[in-house]
């Protein structure tokens, strides 16, 4: 009979057998899969593992801390943090097309990761790369690596020929719920193990329009309020995810205090789903929606309207871009 402890023990053995005395590198995103995969490899081979966290400046409030502080505290992993937010911002300067943004973010990510990997390789040889591939990814792609998606999701494919790794994929036989159990068994905090899905390109694809530092700051503040209120209402596990989107090129007239405002709308996109292939809009309680709306319009300068997306998928995708 399979218990979580036996899954962990078996994977730890398999990783040790595969890796031997070689070194391993892992790109941490803060997501459930890469976190649990890295924690398993850390359990198996300890200091042979180096994790790289590319801070692209497109995270939500508190997410970098979750990786840099909480994940490290729970696992003791060697973490190399690269602050590349300026680089990503200048690469995205003036770009509003969603797929172009994704390509730029993916390209910059690989550049930064490659540079970081070379620095880790410099003193020793690194032969293995950890990937948080799950069983459904394996099935969907017919057993090969990578999946076909309507939108180009970024991962660490596309590295140059002289920097190639063998893959360590300790979650390849597991479903998401098993991955979460393994994460808990390994002592990861619930905030990481139960984190809702968040796209690799981050807030970059939640600003409809060009990405700027000011817009990111505004969206981050609105998103933090929405998440805090949803968490306080105990709705985190009921909701699959709730993108908070800034319509940066749209303005509408409002009135606040003594005067007229001309601000931006924030869209709330709470969805219920099993696998993100289809989704329904979540019927959130009106009082929770009211609190989120009041707080965002009062606390986030430049936002004078909060709107709710009531579209299922299909026809709408979960993200706006
Ligand atoms: P859509 O918007 O296609 O999203 O209905 C389905 C799921 O995928 C996530 N998503 C992404 N994840 N890179 C990612 O890593 C991306 O470019 C990307 N686009 C969408 C989305 O958050 C949802 O969970």
C-alpha cells in the first residue's frame, strides 16, 4: 500500500541512484511543483543541489519572500537569488501584445537562468536539472517533454548546446494531490503546498497594456487586497485561482472626496476549475466582493472602479492575456 512516506522514500532512493555524486540545479518559481521537486532532491542529495530563483519583478506581493525566506527555512536549500527586475522591465518597455510579452519574459528568463547556471557550474560540473513535471503533463505530451498550449508557457527549455542537462523529474508519476501530500511530508509550509496556480510570466500578463514599474506597483497593491480578503473569508481552497487584472489603457470617470477622478479599472477574475482546461466563474459572496471593492478603491490610488468577470472558460480564458 502506498503511503506518502513510502513515495518519498522511493523517490529519494531513485534520485540518489540517478544523480550519484554529481551536482544538480533547479529553477525555483515559487510554485507548488518546482518547490516540492526541489525539496525532494534536497532531501535526497542535500548540498549537491543549488536552486536558482530568478526575481523578474513580476511577482505578487510577498512571493519572493516566500521563496527566499520560507522555502529556505523549511528545506535548508542552497539558494542563489538573481534580482533581474530592471532587465525584465527594460525588455518589456513599450510592449503591449500578450504573446510578445510572454516571449520576452521567457527569453529573459532563460538568459538570466543560463548566466546563473554558468556561475554555479564555474566551480564544479553540474549535470542535472530538476523539473517539476507531473504525471498529467507526461500523459498530455505523449511521454515526451513539454506540452502544447494555446498560449506559450515558459519553462527552462531553450538552453544553449554547451549547457545541457539530464533531467531529474521526481514528480513524474504523481498527481497534484499527491504532490501536495509529499510537500507536507517534507515539511513545506501550507502557503507553498496549497498555493493557487500563478502563471510564469506573472503580473506581466495581468496588465492589459504596457508593463511599467508604476503599473506593477498599483496591481500588486490591488492583488494583495483581493487575496487578503479571499483568504480571510476562508475561500482559498474553494477558488481555483483569482487573477486580478489592471486595465491600464482604460480610464473611467469617478467621484471621490471632493472631486472627479479619471482612473483605471481593476478586474476580479475568480474561477472554479478542476484542471484549468475549463472553468466557471466563482459565485463569490456579495459581502466579500463589496469589501474587496471598497478597499481597493480606497487604498489604491489611481483605481476608481472594480469590476467582476462573469465569463466561463470557454469562451473566456482564465487569464486576460
Ligand atoms: P488560460 O488563461 O489559458 O490559463 O485559461 C490556464 C492556466 O494556465 C495559467 N497560465 C500560464 N501559466 N505561463 C504559465 O506558466 C503562462 O504563460 C500562462 N498563461 C496562463 C493560468 O494562470 C491558468 O492557471
